[in-house]
């Protein structure tokens, strides 16, 4: 089963409130985005946005452009339906992030829990190459992954755990660290999951 088929199956067979990554208020992500941009409200893309409520909060916060990318058209369609007329204010993209060639230019690239699914080194390089093509110098990469000591699998797939050192090694000298830390997410079933979150600024 390829990635697209896998995630379409997940979103077609499970309610949005049943998946382990569901959170009614994406406060951690929004706080880090607002920390990075300060008073500026430029262009932000949520990679793997799926059925997240982050898009609602970004629209509420007055960003000039909000984009959501997800591999699942089912997830995107459900979020569009939830937003109603507000969906027209969002740029929607359906793609496998490791296969996309161009997304345009954004000041903020946010990714909560896509990056840790990319366990193949070649796919990871494609992701990072696209990140570099998308973020200008001074732009911010905000990423949330399962932390070292957290879950080893999600949705039946193996993942890659990260900490501050391993993420910095992956990103290299092109990105400077702004803030890193851990966050405990509680699943709808009441299970705690340890996440690593990092905010990085593109330096060159």
C-alpha cells in the first residue's frame, strides 16, 4: 500500500476525533507560530494539515495567506466542509510532500507530525530540498515530531524519533535554532504521547 492509499484509508474509515493526533485546540503549534512572526502576519503553510483546527486559528489570527497541504483529499474535503465559506480564504494543496516540486514561497512552514513519518533518507532529502525552495532567508521552519522516548509507530507505520541534537544535524547550518522543547499530547483515548517541537530560522 503506497502512502496516498494508506492515508486515504485512514481518513475514510475513522472519524476525525478518533485518530490519535486529534486535538481540539492546536495551542502549541499556534503559540510557536506567533512567537516566530511576532506582529507580522505573512504567509504560512501547514504541511500535513489534514483535519487539523490550526487552519481555523490561523485565519482568526489574520495571516495574509494561509495554505494547507495534505496527502489525503478526503481530509482536505472534510476540512473545507467544516470551514464553509471561509474555505475560499485558504490555498489548498493535495500532494505527497516528498514528491511535490514547488509550493510557492512562505514565511512560515509548519509541520506537526509529517516529518517523523519520513524514514527514508532519499525522501527526507526531497522534503528538505523543497523546504529550502519554499522558505526565504529569514523564514521559519516549525516542526513537531515524536520525541526520543515517545511512540515508535503511528497509524501502523514506523516513525523516526527526534531530539534537539538529531534535528539540528538533519537541518544543518542553513537553519539556526530559535526554540526547542517537549510537549505531551494526550490522545482521544487518554494516552500520553511525547513530542519534540522545534522552531528554526533559515540563515542562508
